[in-house]
C-alpha cells in the first residue's frame, strides 16, 4: 500500500527514477523504466474505466510511441482517504437493521 502511494507521489513530483534499483538502471534505459512505472500507475487507478486495456499496455511497452494518459491516484490511496473521511462523519446507531418476514396468503 505504501509503495503505491510513494510511487505515485514520486511520479507526480518528477522523481520516479528514485524508485529504481541501481542494478536495474544499469541494464535498462531510464525511458524504459519510467514507461513501466507509468503503465503500472495507470493500471491501479481508482476508476476501472480509466485503466488502459491490455492491448494498449502491450502496444505501449513494445513501441513506446503511444502517448500515455496522466494517472490518477492509485485505487488503494483513494480508498484509504475515503475510509478516513467516512470515519470522521460516521454516526453510530443502535437501530441499523431491518428484518423482513415473508408470509403466504
């Protein structure tokens, strides 16, 4: 969870290279690594409709010529914030259940 949030935050700040292990940097170009991070962030967006289809991911990774959308906050980040906000406004009530009994004629 923390890694998704950290990756998204660093990407937004233009510091995504800080996520990359030095041994990976030696065997791949910065462009390749940043493309993979970008695609990964697109795949964990809160809105499923905003996530790219697998065909677009493959095209992007193979050619790197496909322009990529700007990723929104990761799903885990958004849900955590929603839960925290919901906790601030929750109202406890003893009478929260409804019981329905179906009877024949």
